[in-house]
C-alpha cells in the first residue's frame, strides 16, 4: 500500500511524485495552504519514483498535470521498455539518463531511440562525465579523490580505468585545442548531436 499526501482534491503517492524530498523536508501532514505554494514553484516537471508502481506514480503525476499543478512528467534512468510503458499510461515529456562521451550505453540500450520515436525529450545527466570532460580536471590518480568523493566507487575512476580514461581525455584536449574551444564545449557538443 502506498502512503499518500493529500493535495487539493487528489492524493499523491509518497514517495512517487516529482517534488523529490518534499515529504521528508516538510513532513507528510501538510495542508493545502502549506503544500500548494511550494509545489507550484517547485514542480514544473514531475518525476516518477522507482519506489512506487509505475501505474500509480504516472497516474498520479498525470492527475497533477491535468489539475494544473505540474506542467510535465519525466522519468529518470529507466529502460526503453519502462519509458514505453509509462508513455502508454500518460504522455511522458522527458527522460533523464547519464550520457556523455564516457557513457554511451543508451545509444545501444534503445532509450535514446525510443525517446525520439515517442517524441520525448532526452535530458543528458552528467554530460561532462562526472568531471572528466573539463579543462581543469585536477586529479592525477584515483587516490587524489577525497575519501568521501563518490567517484572512488565508480569503475571508470578506479585503478587502470582511471589512467585509460585520462588518456582519452588528453586526446579530447588536443582536439579542443585544434578547434579553439574547451573540453567542456566538445563534451556538450557530443551530447547535443
């Protein structure tokens, strides 16, 4: 059974709608006067939660959209099949997934192609490769990351992968120099194509 947050004349699954963290920040016993101004400012794009069944969260987000409480519905890091299923429940406006010159999985997974086919905006998450694709990447080895830096747990930043990826970035830097632009501009052009 999904916990819900009463909002105007509808009930919203919590978690499961795009004011991510609203319930943990403000509590779940909000009245309309407390919640509505926050939601109207914060929720133009509602994202479904992986913790709530798709049928419930997409239906709830669509109710919010039809009630004028949000403008768009989006998914994050989903499969092409999930995107297709969600879009069959209600029009999905955007899908967000990691995509960069270092992370091209979604070119092969079908997510980018499915989003194009369905007319859904694809929003690239971390187009600068979690910091790799910038001119001033200051790290010379995996040990240079702070102990609490999440990149210590990401394979592309570990061991030999770090040095192989650093060599790729060095080549991209050469290209940026030839093109008289920054590494970040090359990286952003990559995801914009």
